[in-house]
C-alpha cells in the first residue's frame, strides 16, 4: 500500500506541473479528489481492512489526502493569481487620460425662486410646514369658509378622485393652514408651498397643476398694517429695490377684508412695457385678514386671536423674475431651458 501511494504521489507531482488554467485545475481535482478517485475508493475500503492493519492504513490514507489537498491548494493559488494578472493586463488603461465628460444638471428656475422666497419669509419668522396633496373637501373648502354652493367646488374647477365623493386634489395650499392650526395653538407664523391642481385650460399662462406658496400669521394684536409691512418688505427683498405697491379690495371666502396686491412694474418703473402689458402695474398676490369663521373652524377664539394670510403663484413670480413668456416651459424637462438661469 505504501509503495502504491508513493507511486501515486509522483504521478500527482507530474500532473500538477501541467496545470496552467482553471480548466486543468478542475480536471486535477476530479482525478485525485473526486468521488471516483483512488483516495475516495481507499476511504470507502477502510472498513474492509483488518483491525490490526487499520491504524496504519488510515494513517497512510490521511497523509495522502493532506498531500493531494496541499498540492491542489498551491496550484489553485497560482492559477488564480495568473488569471487575475491576465485580466488586469487585458483591461488595463492609462489613468493619465482625461475622463469622459458627464453633463451635469441644473437647478430648475422654479426651485431657485421658491428657495429665494422661502428664505425671505424665514427671515421674518415664518416656519415652513407641509401637507398632503390629496385632501378632503373639509380642509379644501368647508374649514376655509367656502359655502356648499360656491362655484369653486364644481367639477369644472376642482379635480375630484374616485376614492370618495369628498376626496379631491387640493386646489390651494391653504389646506396646510387648517391642518397646522388644528395641531398647533397660536401664536404662529407659517409658510407652505407645493403643487396645487385646478381644472384649467392649458395655455401660455395656465396649467391644470402649478405651484403655490402661502403665509399665515396668527397673533393677538395683528392689523392690516402689519400684513402690508410684511408683504411690502417681501416685494422689496425679492425684486432688490423699493417698489410702489397698492392694495385693491377683493373677495376671498377665507379672508375679510381681502385684497389684491399690485406692484409698480419693476422692469419699466411704471411707464409700461411688454411684461406689464403696458399698464405699468403687475398683479402679484392675494391677501387679507383671516376670516373669524376660519379660526372658529379649528377651535381658535377669533375674539382673542387675529390672523392674516397671503398666497402667490410661484410660476408667476418665476416668470416675472426671468421674463419667461410661457408657463409650459417649466414642465418640458429640457436642459436648454434650465441652463439659461
């Protein structure tokens, strides 16, 4: 038996010298360590050996196994190193070559203007809050003092869902004001911005969804004059200069009194240009003192607390700032448009 093993070891050494790749390595493993190899047969045959000869026989078989495994592991390491070196050599590249240019994106002008406006109101103590785009008619209309027969509730103006007759896509960000007032007692100053949806015809000035930003302040001694100061300060900061403004009486269900804020056109100083339609004035936003019914709807005593609110279209302000003629440009995803800003 010992002579047979020594002869096999010489054969193993000879065969191992011819292992040059993983295929030859696998053939070597099957031949000497496989289920039909000499080693496997001797391991099975050990039960047929007499008790007197079994210890020596087992020792010789174990030494043979250790020898084969040692040779196999050594050759495996050599083959792996060799194949890795070949792969590296084949895939080698000159690291001093210039890289491939990857065109970078550009911050969207709408995002730029939104962030600028948010920063201005942050500086005046307003905190950003968020709310869902899918709403109920309570938050979108009822709590905002909108009567059941108001035309804004009609399907021709509002997008209702098939979830429920009372579930809709919010038509303004005022819904966030109600949700915030429900959970946070005054005093507070908040701002909310995001997508809103209205059943509008698509043209250069209108889209069925757009972005709105609103502010709300509720304190004990607020007046219309406080609101005027905040909005005039915002206009001055946004356009970078003092601009004459006027507040025209208007009507909104959730504010009383209500007003539209106009600003003298900052591009022509009120003389008339294409931006202002030669009127000299620009309609910028709606505002007003929070209607007592709105405060009552969220269990806030309107005799103790007073609020003001204002809302603006972010697309409109972006179009004014950069003189963009068509609202549809915002939604093309065309980098040629975004990279102009």
